C-alpha cells in the first residue's frame, strides 16, 4: 500500500485491486448512486476493473487519484477520498464518498482537509474544485465549512444535467507536520550555513541535534506544543519556513516570537516571505489570542526589515553586539507587531 497522507484519526492509501470488495459495497450504496451516480459495478470482477481503469490509472497518469480511507485504530475502511482530473475539465477536483455507517463523525472533513494539504505540498496546486448534486445538502455544508465557495453550475463531460461546482483557492503556506521534518531540517541547515549572521545558533550546533528536537521545534511531537513551524510550498517543494514560539509563563502569555524565517534566494521573488509572516500572525491572532509578536533581525538586513515593516512590525530598539560571529559581533534590531481585535487567551 502506498501511503498518501495521515490525519489524526485516518490513514489514506492508494487503492489496489485488493480493495475490490470494499469498492463493490461502496459503489452500490443507495446514497452513492443517488448523490454521485451509478457506476454499473455489480460484481467483484467489475469492481477490480473500476479500480484498475479509474483510481490506479490516475495514479500513473496524474500522480494522484481517489484513495482508500481507513481508521488508524481499527484499520476499518470507511470511504474514498482524493484528487481527480476529469477529461474536459480544467481544474483538479476533490472527490469523496463514505459508507453510511461512518457518516456524522467528522471523517469526511478530516479526509478532505488531509487531501487538500497534499494538493499543496505534493502537487503544487493553487485551486481545487468539487462538484455536488444540488440535493446533497450535507456535502454542500461540508465544503462550505472547509472554505469552498459556490462558483456556479456545470455540466460534466458526458452528462446532460447541471450540478453545483464549488471552488477553493489554496494557500501555499501551511503549518508543517511530522511528514515535513526532513525537508524542514534540510532547509534550516541551509539557512544556518548560508547566512550565519542571521541566526543565533550555528550550523554545527543545529546539525548535531536529534530528529526529536526538530519535531518538537515544529510542534509535531505533541498536541500542547508551544512552538510550531509554517512552510511555504512552490511546485510541490518546501520553499520557505517561519516559526512561532508561544510563551507559557502566565504573565507573558500575551506575547509570541517569530523565529527561523528563511526563504532561499531562488524563491524570493514569489511573495512567499510576506505570506509566511502573515500566516504566522494570523495563527497568533486567532484562536490562541496573542496580543503581540516580536522578532529580531540582524542590523543592516534592510530587505528583511522592509518585509517585516510591511507586515506591521515596528522597531523598538537595537541590541549592540548581540551575537558573536568569528572575531566580531553583529547587532540585532528588535521589532514588534501589535495584533488588533479582541484577545481572549485560550491556551492552557
């Protein structure tokens, strides 16, 4: 089985011919036929042909397709979810279907969210659509909850009846998870090596740290993490990173620190730096309720100062000789960004 992605409760793998019995069951559910259509699959042989000619052929042709969705704890297969590219359609589509006994438990939303992450991280997609039978109120509510908006009606190739088309623009910036730890570590080590004056830690110090440290740095080692990392993706590759550290002490829990910002030179004309900073500020603003975010930038790095100033940061001081570098020292400019709006601290 080829793993596609994992979520808190689910594992998504590429489908194989061994899933024929499950496919036969799902494709003949009355709800599937009513909301999606009758695939005329009535035997195990026909189910195997559906898998080979449909999802499995799509993996080879496009690199994605519908996937098996299973529960992590029990291994029970509960549905299908994945990306589709229909002939005659410009946009990539997300599709999903679940066995009725697993409805109303949040599995569809969790699976779709996981697949949307792969759309950005693995395939570099900027937009995804979903098509829905107008009478399928549950599916429409799910898509709207996930940020899809109704884009109009469309007649699918080979069909005659119009159905609703929803669309969602995909941000290139995501909060990173454990699956990204190797790419995150490699990019940060590149930053320490190429720009030693920009970071307090050295390349040698960070390179010697165990992988568990990097997972904790990303906030991928537990649900109560106070540090986390965000990544910007370009053409399916990690192209920039930034971190956020939340204060845990009671009297300073209204503050957070932006750290570890780096976009390699070849990606610096794509606007990824600004989007990374904005993603960090958006996360700090809600729901965690931070009132201000602080950072330091090496004195003389005017391009970085301009970027941060454009995102709302203000200079409040300069620390002379803040970091020893070789036989000399570099000073650090301290900046802060007040976050507007209501602030109710919700972190434990």
